[in-house]
């Protein structure tokens, strides 16, 4: 078992959260907060890896060059169309 003290403002927030009915007790609040911290750390590590992989791809010449606002808009338009197409295909495969 872990025992700890919280700063007054955090303790007040915990009790307010319990009073709102979202959690039944302090243990539930702290457990959820720690799960959130753990999950955030995992997401950060995954994002960092994606960034590193992308930078490696750019260094290898696999990136695309966007040199204007028009080119950026066109890129996002194409990306949006691709996503909508994939979503449509997934919906059709489920029917």
C-alpha cells in the first residue's frame, strides 16, 4: 500500500470530483489519474517514435515537399478525399 499526502488544492479538487459523483473515493480518483499519466506517457513514446521514423524517412528522401499554401491546401484536400474513400469502403464491407 502506498500512503501519500496531497497539496491542499489537489486534495480539494479530488474531494470536489468525488462530490460530483464521478468517483466513489480517493483511491478511484488517484488510480484513474495514474492510468491517465501512464497512457499519456505511452502515447508520447509512440508519437516520439513516429516523429523519429518520419524524420528518418525525410533524411532518406522519402518525404514530399510542400512549398506554398496552395500546395499545402491541395495536399490536405487529397488526404481528406483518401480518408473519406477509405471510410466509405469500410462501411460498404460491413453491410
